[in-house]
């Protein structure tokens, strides 16, 4: 307290003393007050001030001015205590005169206190009659009278032979105690209690009863009798015989906890003693192997829906959205908790919470993170607690709320929790090394020893005495008599005492094992009995519908992202920079003999397949980068929100919607910039559709990975591992015909490992679309299909079959000089039989081969061979005619276009819309093996873009060769471009299913369990 304030208060004492002439009484009160405030050497200065002021006459304005000067630096509690001291002074002569009332009214007015609300205190001070005290509102009587008195609040204690009274002042949430007769029986924090005085008893305060039993009265047990009566739903919490195991290792042993509304319970223990584990068992996060946890008689593990909204959890780590402001964090929490509230009601609830948390000054500041602090650590902790307080859970579990905070911030946070108990909340707090002031704020203390053994359960103030007594210490006092401090560290110093060696040095071996203290606990510690509450507490929560949750999740996530300017900038710049980088590098043009640039011609750019493939990889990369950490960074937030039973479907859909929107923007920018620079005319929508689909598939891959792993670093290490297979198996870097035979498909289809790659479907779709559906090629593609199909048959297919027949004839005529083995002969017969029976001849011409003879391997002979040979020769000639026919048709179309647009325009269209390198890729004319033999069939390698796959007997069999123009599925042919898009959206749906059921996360968990230490891992 400042010197200025103390001078003002001294003057007020003097003024009140002069009003009724009780100078000596006032000096005694002042000296006692100063003794607790100042060093003894400084008291004379203020006594002199008192004496000078007592000789002066003052009017009402001067009194008010002195009081207002003091009020500027006095808290509400200090003002109340000061007014009560003045009341005691006024009643010291058993008369409260009009003049004294006038002065005190003036002081109360300056202190902003309602004088009329002090009526209970006046009645409390003016009598020592326990019966009359029992009639005072908010008054508790304590005595050895079992029947009690007129009032409803009575505490029976056999040791209290001279009654005590405790008055609760709701205005300042303070308790005052008085003794009804002069006695040396009681001490408050080491100081004797005198009659006619009201002593404030703060949190942690102890009234010692100087009897043989040495019993104590604690602040918590007195406060509990008020809290349970004042506007609160009754709560009973019972944890019975809790056993918990980490694999085969037991982590908690037979823990019993019984608590009621209005208590704050500390869970303390050394590192590894199971404090956080116990907290998770009590709050429903980790199911125990044995035992039950009951809230109002409801088993929280068997009837989870019944306790929904009753439990709040504040973990050690800050569960805040760092990019949002303090207000916005609370706003979205409120929106997800109170669907029935109007906007005004939500605003009112948030502002009330902000005021209660003392966060009004920082409500519009972004929360930030511990490395880039915007608000202080203490404010972060209070906001964390506030997110739970907002929805008013009946029971709150808080893990290490003071970790990393200064002593003042720590005290503020615990004081905030303490105040919550006044409204009937039950709070469990895991805490480590609390200061004396914090330690005394708790009502109950549970101490765990290493291995999860309970070793103490009871009042915190008594804990030190208990362990000192069990360890046979000479001094068993828990407090410093003079200063009132309690050293909680003594508890662990005793529990973990080490054996000394012969030199007096501590060894690593403990004097008493945890089982020793556990045995003492079972012998001496009594678990209290409470009446189980049968009625379910009121639940103010009303969770929004899934659709409304989806909207809230989307708005919250968008707000979070937009507030992170760096994140927005990077994601907006990625796509254009990659588009510029890629397109400018592959932008190929010729130079003339003098080194001058020749005009860029799209048809001549040999890098177009590389551009398309890298565009696909860029889409995969962009999709992975924006999604890979989405669920990891929200994991702590979701951990808190699980107590609200919010829809996981709405949450996941919100992520999918936002990521799809971001991918759409990125792909639009990429396509517009990249395709424009590369000179790709038209097909903007097709490129966008395919690359957007690819990015969405990558989004879903990223979300699955994000759901399965715990670290952002791990996820970003995995991104290259996810992209490299897409590079290798996309059909460009390693052609499917040259892939490792282990993976190769012997039927000429895309290998199975390739079918699993999104890059394969996207690249094929774009290549086929770019080749077949550009403005120029659309005029000729159907005709070209007929031309090149006939060319393949006449040039490669039938000549190959004729060669096989020749070999068979040589073998039958035994005119092969051993070159045709029996094994080779039968292979040829099987191939001819397969190909012969599936032949279909074009019906476009009247002149066509007659019906082919039946090909029976069992009866095949030289006569049959000649028939087959003749048939194949005729058929080959037939397809030669087909080829000539369609060549003429194409020439007619070319001449028509030349006539309509002119030769220059025709060639210009060809240069603008076609690309030689793409044509080379999809026609595969550079391959040395244009037809190959796989088993008993021939596989076409040349002209894949014109090779329409066969209709399959199995309607779901759609696999075919790379660059197929169409895909067969469910009895229908579909364009490759749209079919590939559909396949990738099918991948998206399957991965969404896997994400919802956390299949990858479960697989990772199974692998961890498979290779982990089964004796210690938490199941």
C-alpha cells in the first residue's frame, strides 16, 4: 500500500475516533493494522499523523476528499475491510451515533459502496449472542451444538466449545469470522481471535483450535456451506477404485475421489506419478481398466450422452486459434455452443466472459503464439479457461494452468479458478510446485507418488503435518506461525527422502518406497462420504445442426486463414510463380543461323508433354501443401471441442470445402498464366477441370496424412515420399513398357501401381484431350481413327498372324530344320486360336472375306492351315481397301477446309492447335516394338490413341492401355478425359471415407503398437 493511501486511511481513523471520543480504541486498532502493514520502526510516523488529525475540525467535503484520495488505490476488498474496521471503531463504545453514521456514509459514498448493504455487518458486529447471530443473513454458526440455531447454516464441531460465527459478504466475496466470548482457544493464521472484532478469513485461512486434539477449521469447509446454497446446481463426483494400465504396466492404483460442488481439488505428484493420466481418466478421455467415474450417479463411460456439456477440459497446452483475436476465439466457441442464442445474447455472453477474465483491454488483439507473443502468457491461460467457462460446465479439469507463468500471473489464474467455485463449479487442477498463496487456495489435495500410488487425500493445509507425523519429524506444524506460509515442497521432500551414505551424502535410494506411503494412505486416510445427487445438472448447451456447424467451421477457418497474411500471400503467389517458372523454362522456340529468334510455333514446342506432366505434378504439390497440416494444427482445438460432441462430418466437410476453394483459385491462376504463355489455345476449362480434380485428390491425401501423424515436421518429410511415386509412375519418367517386370502388366495394360497414381489419370486425360479435342484435330480424329486402325491391321496385325501360320505349316511339313520346336508350334496355335476367334471384320464394304473357317487346335492340320492362311491374306487385302477408303475421306475433308479457309489459314490452325511431340507420345510411332506377343495374344503398341479397347465380359473391368481414346465401363464407352476425371473423384470419395473412419491413422497406430514396448504403451 502506498504512503499516500496509508496517510489518508490514518486520517479517516482519526476522524471517526473524534466522532465518538474513542481515541484510545482507535489507536489500538490503528496500531494493530499498522503492525501487519509496516515495519515497527515506521508506525510512529502514522501515529503522529493520527494525533494531528484528531485535533482538527473537518467538514463533510474534507472527509470526502480524504476518502476519495485513498479510494484511488484501494481494491474493492480493501475498501470493504477498511469500512468494517471503521464500523468496529464506531461500535467500540456500543453506540453508533448519527455523526458516526454521517461520516461513514460519506466514506462509503467516496468508496462507491452502498452503506445500506452494510446492515448485516452492523448486526454481526453489535452482538455476541449466538442465537441472534444465527438470524443474520449469510451467517454461519459453528459450535458443538448438534441441533444448531435458528439459521440454516450451521457447522457442528465437537471441539468448538465457545461458538464462532462466519459472515459472508457477497459484495466482495469475503468471509469474516468472530468469536462470541473472550478466549485463548482460537487463533487465525497464528493470531489470537478477540471478541467484538470481525476478522477477514481469506482463501487458505486456518482457525486453529487450541485443544488436546489440535483440530483446525479451514476456509474451504466454511465456504462450502455457503457455495452449495447460492445459485448452483448440486454436483456429486465419485471416482471409485480406479486402476489404469499402460500395456501390462499399472499406471494408477486404487484411486478413490469423492467431491461436491464448490471445491477446487489439486492433483499433485512427482514427474511420472500419473497426474495427467488421472486427469484424463476423470474427464472421460482415457477409460480405466477397473473402477467407475460417476457424476451425479451417472457413469461417464457408459452413459456419455447423459453428461454431455457437463465436463470442461483445459489442457496444459494453449488450445487457442492463434490467428484470431481474443474476441473471435470466444465468438466461435459461443456459436458452436449456443445455437438457441440470438446474436445479441452471444455478444452479451462473450463480453461478460471477457470482463470476468480481465481481458477487455486485449479483446481485439490477435492471440499469437508463444514465440510471437501478442498477449501475455497469463492472458493466454485466462483465455484458455474462458473458452470453457463460456459454456459453463459443471466440472472443469485444468492441466498445469501455471506452467511457464510468472508468480503473479500464476496467482491470478488460480484466483480466477477459485472464483469459479463460488458459483458452485467443481474444479480439478493438476499443479506442480505451487507457491504458498496458491497452495492455500485449494480445498482438497490428492498426492500421487511415483507409479500412480495415492498417498494423501484431504485438506492441503494438513498435508505437511500428515507427512511429518508419518515420518516421525519433531516439528509437525504445516505453517510458519509468524508468516502463515505453507511450503508444499516439504511434502515431496519427505515422500522422496533419500538414504544417506556413511559420508552424509544423499544416495539415489529412497528411504520409503511408494508402496510404503500407499499402505499408510490406506491405513490412515478416510475417504469422505457424500450424498449422491440424483438429479442431472442443467445444461445450457444447445449444439447447432450439422449444417450450421459446417457454416461456422467454414467461417472460422476462413477468418483464421485471412488473418494470417503470410499464409495468404504464400498461397496466392505459389501458383503464379510456379506457372511462370514452368512455362518459361519449357517455352521452346527455334533460332535462325544468325542466332535470331524465330516466331514461336506451338506445334514445334517439343516440351509440351513435359509441361502437361509437370502441370499435373504442380497441382498435386499445391494440393498437398495447403492440406498437409490442416488437421494437425487443429488437433488441440478438436480435443477441447470433443466435449461438445460436435459433428466430425461437418468439420471434415468444412476442410474439404475450403481446400477445394483454395485449390480452385490456385489452379485457375496457374492455367491462365501457364497455358497463355505456352500458347495453348482453347481447352482452358478442360485443363482447369483436370488439374483442379488432381489438386482435390491431393487435398484428400494431405488430410489423411494429417490425420494419421502427430508432427508437422513428419508430414512435410512425407510430402516428397508421396510425390516421388506420382512422378515415377505417371507414365512419363518411366514408360510403362520399360518398367520393372515385377510391376509390368503382361496384357499391355497400365500396371496396377500406375492405376493407383492420380498423376497417371490426369496426364493421360490431358494428353488425349489435347491431341484429340483441339479445334484442328476434332475435324479429323474419327477419320484418323479408322485410317490408323486399318493401317495397324494391314501392316502389323495380319502379317504377324500370317507369319505364325507359315511357322505352323513348316512344322507340319517337317521342313523347318529344327527351328520350330513343338513348344513353339503349340504356342503359335494357341495365339492363332485366340486371335482368330475374336476377329471382327469391318462391314463397310461389299467385298469382304467369307466367314472364316473354324479354328480347332485339336484337329488342326496342313489343310486347315492353308484355309486359315488364305482367309488372312484376303482379310489383309480387305483392310488395305479400308485404309485407302478412309485416306480418301480425309483428303476430301482437307480439300474442303483448304477451300473454305485457304492454305495459309489451314496451316496456321495446324501450327496453333496441334503439337508434334504430343502426337509422337500418343501415337507411339517411335517405338521399335509396334506389336508384341504376350502369352496367347497380340498386343498393339503403335497408335494407342486410335486403339479403342474391347468390350469386356466383366462390366466393372475398365483397365486398358495407356492413351486409350475411350474407356469401357458398365456396358458403355466413355471419353477418356471425363472417365479419368470420374476415376479421380472416385479416389477422392474413397479417401474421404478413409479419412472419416481414420483408416490411415488406425494403420499407423497398429504399426506403432506392433513394434512398441507392449509393457508400457498406453492402450
